[in-house]
C-alpha cells in the first residue's frame, strides 16, 4: 500500500457507525467532507454570556459589571455595511451546480424561494418575547478586520434563543446550515451558511427574518477558541453519550471516547458537538447535540461559584461580537434576575423540520435542504408565539413538490 494512502487511512476516524442497531458505511465524499470539517468547532456557548452577566450582576458592584461588559466587541450599523460588489464567498463543498433548474421562469424552484423571501410579508413580534440569534463562528472576535471583510468565518451553528417573559419559557430554534435560500442584497441563491460569510451577522439575521417571517432583536456572535477553556472552568458538563456516537469518536490518536451518563471535559464536549457523521441523520443529530450541551451548560452555571463565573466571563466576553447595547444587556440581566429566567421552561426545535424539508444532491455531489419556507415560517411562528399570521391553501405548489420531492404531511396543518 502506498505510504501516503496508509497515513491518510490512519487519520480517518471510524467510518462504520451504529444507528438503531444497523451499520452504515460512509461514502468517499462523506469521508472527504468529514476530514475537511474537522478543523471546525461546531458548537457555541452563547447562553453562558448572558448567564455570566446575569449571575455577576447579583450582589456585585455596577462598576464590576461594566468592566466585564467593556470586554465585549459591540458593533454599530456602520460597521456591518454590506459590500455587494465583493466576490461571493462559498466553500468548495457548498457550491451548488444544479442540472435543469437554473431557469427563473414561471413557478420554478428558485422563483418560489425568491418570491417568498421578498414578498414583504409582516414579520411577527411580541412585546413579551425577546429573540436573540446566537451564532457560532470560526472568525476571531478580536480581529478588527473581520467586521469589514468577507472572511467572517464559518457559521455552521445558528440558533435562535427566544425568551418569553409572559409565558416564562425559553425556546431554542436551530437553523440548518444547508438550507437553500435566496439572498436578496446579492441576488444570489446559496446555503444559509453563506449569509454571514458574505454579509456579516446582521445580514444573516435579515435572511432568517425574510424566510421565517419573524423579528429578531439582535445577535450574539462568538468564536469557538474559548469553548474548551469554559467547559474546563466549569469542571466539565454531564452528557448522556450514546454508544454509537462514542464508537464513532473513538480513534487511535485520542483513545476511547466515553459513553453513557458521563462528564465530558472541554475537548471532549467540543468533539461531541461538532461530529456530523455519527449516524444517518447527520446535521439534524448534530444540532440536537448542540442544544443538549447548551442545556447542560445552563444547568451547570446555576451552581457555579462567583469565581467560576468571573473566569468564564473573562474568557467569553472578549470573544463576543454583538449589536445588543450595554444598556439593553443590563436591562435583560435585571429582568432575568427579577423574573427568574434561570427557572424558565426550555423547549427546542430544528428548522426546517421533517415536514418542511427534503434533500437534493446536485451534479457536483454537494447537497442541500430544499425548504418549504411558507410552512416552515408558519410552524416557527406558532412555536415562538402560539399564533401565526400565515394562511396556506390546502393545495399549493412548494419548493419541495416542484423538485419532485416529498415530505411527510404535517398533522392538523
């Protein structure tokens, strides 16, 4: 065997994985993609930012709180101006070359996406609901060039944290990176993952608002360099690791990955959250693991000492970019204490869900989620607000049906 091929084989993690007591062998394309993705740190700990501020503000001096908030990189609208003349950036494995669907006439696939994103439909909001988009990026928050450059890092993790102060709930919505969408300011079609890379976090917010017809109050974006440090400061997080995931993460270099109800350190938690090909559900399972660890972090923070919270704040806040002002953050912190946000009920979902998505593999072997955005938007509104302003006819043409695909029929739709 060629020596280089042998080395490459040794670097590949287990490719036969367990899922529901069955085995699946990854394709060569999946193995190639998996290796390229290993550098990504596919999880974020944005909630810790707010929990840190909340817990620090209890029984401490205002000056101390402000000294912590001063570490955050605040962004103004002028700093997030979009340069639509720049080259549109996509990673090689995200570039889609479709056969036979590039026309934009009649009710074509792309025409449906564009019409929905630009139809001017009213975006839902509620005075008792705060929506913050939590973004995980490979870009360093300390790099001043990131705010004005196209290279803003990978944003494979995009999650909406919705706090309903009236119903006393926190709802987490994970948005799938491979959702194919229309980006109006660039007049381009691409995966959702490309929105922030080209237009910055504010443009990612705008793209999600257009697709899901909801108002988002702000964003918090953090790079992942601090992830391992924070988990280790907390002494690890307790996670119930399935055996098939542990088998997938076990390799020659790093040894056996623990399974069962175990405490993961920072490096282990990072690997657990970023693994994408441990089962046939890929990114769906990955986003579920991300939300699982967020819940574990929140629960661990509830019992953290002031010293631990102080250390966490120093690590995280310096790596945060946000358009939420200091005044607003302090307002949220005050309400979190008085309303006891820490005990709010947490629920979660993934968008698009199984009723609003279908897969498509392009000629270039890249694949996307085809999304029925009208139904996805209606479902998201109902989840966040308990009501919707979207009415859909029983018989209609969707992005899924026009591509000859099907999705399960949503009950009581």
